C-alpha cells in the first residue's frame, strides 16, 4: 500500500476507494471499517484531504435483508456519476497535456534561437566559433539571454529551464550547428513557430470549449 501511494503523490485527488459488498456488513460495522481504513491510510497521504470512499454492492444479487438500501443506492449513483465525470475529463486532460508540451517545445525553440542570435552577434570573421559559443553558453547572464527573451517574447522567465540544462544540451548539440528560426519561414507557408503559437493560444483552448459544449448538448440517459 505504501508503494502504491508513493507512486500517486501529487495525484491524491484522483484516488477513489470502493468498498464492495457493503450490504453484507452491518451499518455499525461499515462505519468502523471506513474509519479504520482512513486512519490507516492517513500516514501514506501527502495531503490533509481524505480520499473519496464509495460503499456499495456492485453485483447482480439483491441486497441482503436489513442492509441500508437507501445509502447503498445513493452511493452507487454517486460512484457512477463520478466515474462518468472522470471519463469526460480525459479529453480535457489530454488536451491540457498536449498544450503544456507544445508550450515547452515553443519555449525551447525560442531559447535556442536566442542563444544562436547572440552567437552570431558576437562572432567575428577572425574569432574562434567554439570559444564564442562556449562563453555564451557558460555565461548567459553576461549576454542577457534570459532577460532578452522574456522582454521580446511572450515567454515567462519562470517557464524556461535553468542555464545548466542548456549547458548539457549544447554539449550534445553544438550551438553553431543550429539554423535560425527565421530560416524555417516561407512566404507562402509562413513560420511554423507562429502556427504553434496560434495552436497554443487559440486552437487547443477552443477544442476544449467545443468538447464541453458537446457534453452539455448530449442526451441524458437515465440510470436504472
């Protein structure tokens, strides 16, 4: 159990606990089971909010006589609604993940291009290109690379990786081997990065909005 919750750290709000065949347990005992369960789980949780617990009897047999049928029916209905909401939110979650990845790709492309622009601005005909590149990579603060990128673009400084990460990156991929972002643009097709900005700012949020409208307009099927 400890290993499972360790893997779920940061996602405790997504945890659902289902106590099945609750009709076979007396109401008084059921309350004790829930209390004991939450007490034993509390040390494993990194949040003060208790996980959601559902009690029910999810099989085809009738409830055991004397069981709290009103409570069990209400809990089963709540569980099915929660499951339905979780399935509906999958699309929005995947779109959000895609948008987050797109933002990282855009920021990385602009960051590399900023390094590259700085390199071309300080490289002369007689200079050693590796020494110029290494000095920029090792001392980006001297060239105001991060500040310049935040000023000229819509990229926040806090969304950018630390300079140490780019030092390692440029060890594997030499700075002077990259081409400027402007070279990827054409008169008829435009710039790929501009298209990515449009996707991030408009297309993906609109996709989520359309999906939510689709959910609102779908027919409601009553549960038996």
